[in-house]
C-alpha cells in the first residue's frame, strides 16, 4: 500500500485544526461560547507574556539574537510571533494591502488612489483619475478609501486628501546621462562625442542644487546623484529622518526605509534585480516598485516618497513632511 503524500506543511495542518476548533466554538450557545472564548484569550495572553520574555532575553545577547533570527525563519515560529503581535507588519504595508482590496472598486469608477504617508494616525492619500474630478464622485470614493484604511489598519483614525502632483519614478535609461540643457554627458554615454563645457557644468551644478521646496513642495531632501546609482543596485542615504535606501532597477527608482520587512535588519548589501530587492540576511524578497513582501505578504518594506529632479533623486522622509 503506497503512502499518501501531501504538500500541506505540519504548521498549516495545525493552523487548520485551530480554525476548525474556533469555528465550532462560535456555534455554541451564548454561555458556552463566552467560556470558550475566555479560555482562548486567557491562554493566548499567557503564552504572549512568556514569548515576550523569551524574545527580550534572546535579543539582549549577541548569541541569542543570532539564534532568534534563525528561529524566525521557521514558518511556525514566525506565525506564532506574528499572531501575538511580537513581529508586526509596518502600517504602511498593511495600508497598501487594504487599498489593494478597494482598488478594483475605484478603477470601476475610473479612479485610483496613492498612499503618500501615515502621520499621527492620519493617512495622507492622493486621489487619481475621476477620483480627482467632480466633488460628488470624489467624496463617494474618498469614503470608500477611508473605510478600507480605518477598518483594516488600527493605527489609522482618518484620512487627508493631498493635492495631485507628479512624482515620476520611471526614467528612461538615457536620461541618466543627459545634462539639463538636453545634451548627453560624456561620462558613460555610449558613443557620445559631446564635450563638457563650463556652461554645461554650471547648468548641471545649478540643477543639482535646485531645492524642490522653493516651488512650494516642502519637506523634500536631496538624495544621491543619478550617476551614483548602480543599475541594478541601491545606495544607502542617511538623513535626519533616519536611514533609507534608494533602489534602481532598469530605470525604476524608488526609496524605502533601511529596514528589512522581515526582522528590521539593514539592507545595505541587499541584491537588486528582476523587479526584486533580496535581503542578504535571510533571503526575503520584496517588490522593487511597492516594497510589498514577495516571500511573505505580511513582511514588506516601508516606502517613502521619491522623485527625480535635475541630476539627483529627492526624498521626503517622515520627519520632513
């Protein structure tokens, strides 16, 4: 007799068992259901207190910290710590997931939404398409966005609609070698015969020192020069608002907080390519455009606004908004 094989992991089987037990408890009469829920809540609270103590002690010792990183790679351990809120997905990532659920409804009305930031419990969003049109349509779709965010992200109490402004993240590869006057620079432009003159040098310097806040967009901080960015690759940028990475992959330029969505480790040596950022510590993968977790949907990168102006990438870190 041949053995029956299954692709379901032991952790998934145990999780399904828990789900079945909870579902069965919900079918009990009121008194019995309340007792079952109290047993569940009390047991989870007891376990969480012990787990927090274990994690704190492990993190306090270099050897224990290394072991903790290895343990969290286990599916069951990660699920347990996530269940008890010890490992948490960044609010921005959960907000993006909430917006993804409501996006088909917005698109059916010819609109879309962009999450700009979460600041002191307020989600700043930018309405696109018809969402930015007539007041009645805009208000209806705004209500849908607010409901999705407030209901799914406890850190969000309300939303603020910010004005629409272009923030390009897609650039043509040849633009990396183009001076502000439209001529190609000689350093790295294949086949170029243009010679750099004092005039073009001055123009490039003026462009590189242009401050976007002068045009009314306060909070933008100059990041790395375009020619500093490998393709594919990333550059670490430390600002008053913290440490960030600017990622370049095939003309796509984005920026994220320098913390892996898995365990919060720095991403200085992460690999970039084929639309992915791959953490060098444990191999977790993230989408270059959005920072969404590809290895684990609940573990993503924390994106920050970025755009290209002149010969530099400009960033808007949280403390500067």
